[in-house]
C-alpha cells in the first residue's frame, strides 16, 4: 500500500509553538513582559510557571497574563539564587498557546533588558 495516509504529514511542518523574542523587567515596579514571535491565546496563565532571576535573587511571578503576542505579570520579592539574569518559563501546565496554531510554548530561559 503506497501513498500517504490521511492525517500524516510527510514533510517538515512550518508550524511551531510560540518562541520568546525579547523580554523586559522593570525593577522599580517589579513587572516583566515577554514578547513572543506570534499571537497568543489571551487569558490568565499559571504564575507558578514564571520566574525572573536578577542579581542572584529569584523572583517568582505573582501574576501572568497573555495578551496579543506578550505575557506580562508582577513579581514577588526575591530570595537568594545564584545564576545568570534570566526570565524563565517552566511548564507544566503548558498554558502559553499560539492563537494561530494551537501549539504550546516549550520551557525556556531567556535574557532580558532592564527598563
């Protein structure tokens, strides 16, 4: 039985889950914004998936919301945690979802700009 069966893709798909392209942290207001490469399904996200490490302090997110192609939220006071300055997304739950494809973002750590 040759040929392609229904429901199977025989070549690489150009579709992918959302990927971060930039991030900012406002140290005065303790907020963060992560910009993604595509529009996201809007809504409230699980804040326990998000954290920011800055100056060897880890700040857990208190809130996380997807709107447009961004996730933004507020951060709790930090506790000691040595390492590079990064914004981290660590699912599950996998709640950062592409509005266009329905695919989810994978876990990541990315650098950020302080504003």
